[in-house]
């Protein structure tokens, strides 16, 4: 009888205010790892990959992008509540920049954008992910470094499986 | 009469976030609002006061997937402002950079975003490895993407926010071993590209509606040079582009929309193929033969076939350039800051992209403007959705209409940088 495989790691991939460069890098990393990921991951939520997405219990939530509105902040809190581990992916998630560049605008630049912030109910300041929820692991970079991403993901998978790969 | 109120709150397998509101009154579609809902990150304001040398890398961050197109467009705008004429070798390396982008980006759209619709799957990774056709397509997808990614890394240093292309040239040249490996990977992927073209040639989706097209048309099919043409034979001088793109404010959208001659128009692979298929690489034309007779086409779903053909052209021309050209070190050309306006125009994967930069003599940027393809397509998308929904009323279930709308939007391969998180369809029926 075949040995039972360990349950798949339940993951979500979420993008907030950013250019989604890390999503693109992730799909390029997939070129070499898609067969392994098919066996390893249960994508609960990854709108770039699939239409049927559910926000439920996750082992790992990957979050890219900065937080630009209260609505985004609330959704991020929901993600955090469902995730054992939350990984901030890329510069905008980890340090806020460059999506948070409007935080540093001068008065003239601010005047140009104020009506748009009001029209779309944006937050007065763009926030990095850790300003809204606790973050377990950070993968910085603009875009993220593929090897750094793989190393940290593999370490998390090991940890979640209690040292069993 | 037919009345219902439907909210579809997610569009998936596109880049960015979008919302859609459809108003139906007595069985007639009265209004379609397609809006980009990604939060603005204000790059046109952020560039003000920054040194011109920092602008291309800053503006590449507008979009992760079209990053290298923004990078090259901004470099062109800055070089023109600085009075720099790039060397022939630099132009070749930029051409290769665009080919790497087209191969990997079109493949992402065609396999991961659109192909599940054809095979009735939710996700590309759901394809069945025990089914010989689906097994082959799974392997094909990642082989083509990897070849494009390798070409981008070889020439530009990275697929996303590439470090090697700079104002005045390249900071690094491809090495001989890498060139050979790139040629081998590209040639190995060619049969997969031909299978991809076959899939989209035979795809069963169609929506034919007369509209207008616009693209940058070069001497030889490509994405960097040429003249901006429309389908009525009109030519637009780059320096006058703003006079020909009529800005339309859609108060419900974060993106700027545009018309040309008072009408909606489409940019992207279908526009390019309709206006310039005779300029494709000779090997591409010879291989595809009658397939190219499908163009010109006003069927928006042929945009995907046009993208697949562009992968083949990019592959064939990249192999020729890499096999016949030698790259030798040359200095990066320096410019002199002055009071000037520089305009860059390239064909990004999703259509014509414009960057304008107003340079100050102190080397800093006074201001700038960026016009992106999805903004130009926004009104055309609305008009297509209007036609689609009207065609489907009154006998199609709402869920099916919502799916058909998503499928249509995916055919445009929109980039809301970019969009993708939510498409919210609000049906308002009176």
C-alpha cells in the first residue's frame, strides 16, 4: 500500500497596492517548480492563478503590496486571522515603498492628488503591512529575489510539517 | 421585460483590479462602466523634481508585468530630452529585451489566464497530467515562459525591473555562453509555440464588432520604433501624440481613458497584427502561411492568436539576432541637461505606451505624462461588453453572462497594475 502523503500546505497569494512584480517573479519561479508545487500546495486564494478563491484557513498567506485604504486594511486583517504564517513579499509590503511615495510629497504635489484621495477614499498615508498586522517572515526586494523567496518558503514548509519534508 | 441585479465581485486571471457596472432597462443594456480600481500610486507626481537619470528605474515600478516596456519607453523619452542618439548595438539589445518580455508575458496570459477558459478548467495548474494534450500544454507553457525569462535575464539582467538598460546604452553585455544557451532554449521551445498558435487558431470564442485600431508600425515587425498609425491610414507624429489622444475622464475609474477622432479604439497585439502582419519575420510568415489570413480581424478573441504569433516572431527574430550579431563593449552615451521635452513611444505587450518628460536645465524633471495601453482600451472594452451582454440577453443565465464578461475582458489581457484583484459587476435593472 502506498505511503500516505502529508496533507498539502494551504496557501494564499494576495496583492494590495503595488505593481505586482512579485506575482510575476513567482510565476517565473514556477517555471522550474510547478510540478513540485502542484503536489505541495493547495492554493486556497490566488486570483492570478484561478477563479475559485476562498478565504479560509491557510498555513501561509503571502502578501505583496502596501495598504492604501481602510478597505484594504480590513481585508488584510481578515487574511491575518485565517493564516498561521503571514509572509510580507517585496518592498512595498515590507517597507511601503515605492507605493508609499505620496507620504513624502511636498505641499504642491499633495495639492495635485488630494481630490483623488478623497474620491477613492484612500488612507491619508500608505502603510507597510507590519503597520496593520503582525508579520512572521519578510522577503524584501523590488522585485523579491527568487532564491530568498524559495529559501524562506522551504523553511516555513519544514516548520509547518514539524521538521518533516 | 428581463430584469435582474447581479454582482460579480471578483475577476481573476488578469493583472490588477477592476469593477464593472451594467445597467439593463427593459431588456436593453443602457450603460456599461468598466473601471480600474487599483489605487493610484502617483508616479507622474513622484517624478517631479527628481533627477532625470533616476526616472526610468522609478517608472519601471508602475507595472510589474510590463516593467521592461516602461523602462525602455522612459529611457527613450529621457534620451530625447537629453539629445542622446543610442547606438545601433543598443537598439538591438533593446529589441531583444522587448522580445524576452513579449515571450514570457504573452505566454503568461495565453496559458495561465486564458487557456483554462478553453478547456473548461478553473486554473491552468488543474490541467490533467494524464491527458496527453493537457500534459503537453503544461510542459509547453513553462518551457516557453522559461525561454523568455532566460532571454530577459541574459540581455537585461532581469525579467522585471531590469538593471542593465540605462539612459545612453547598456551597463552589461550578454556573454557568449549565455547567448548560445538562449538560442538553444528558444529553438527548443519553437514546437511548443506552434502548438500554442494551433490552440488559439481553433479556439471557439468569437465577438466580432467593428472598431478602430492604433499601433506603432516599424519597418520590420517590432515594438520599439516606427510611426503611429491608425486603421484609416492616419499617421500620428510622436511629438503631437497628445493632440490625437483625447483624454476622457471616467469619474468612476482610477485610470484615464482615451478616444481618437472622437471614437473608441483598440491597442495591443490585435491592432499590431491587423496593421503590420506583412512585416513579421520571414521564417514566422513562412511557417504560419494561411493562419495569417485570419488578420486583419475585428474579432477581439483574435487578440490571443495575435499574441501567440508575436511569440513566434519574437523567438525567430531573437534567434537570428543572437546568432548573427556580435556584441562588443562601448561607452554609455552621456547627454547634457537642457530645457527640453522628450517623448518615448513603444509597443508594450498590451499596446502603445507613451512617456513624456519635461526636463529642466538643472537635470531635474519639471513634470511628465504617461499614457498606458489599458487606459486607451478602456472605452473599447465597455463597448464590447455592451455588445456581448446585449447578444446574450434575454435567455442566458446571469452566472453565464458574468463568466462571458470575464472571458471577454481576459481576451484584452488588461493590465490594471495592475488590476486583478476584483471585478465587481453591479447589475442595475430598472
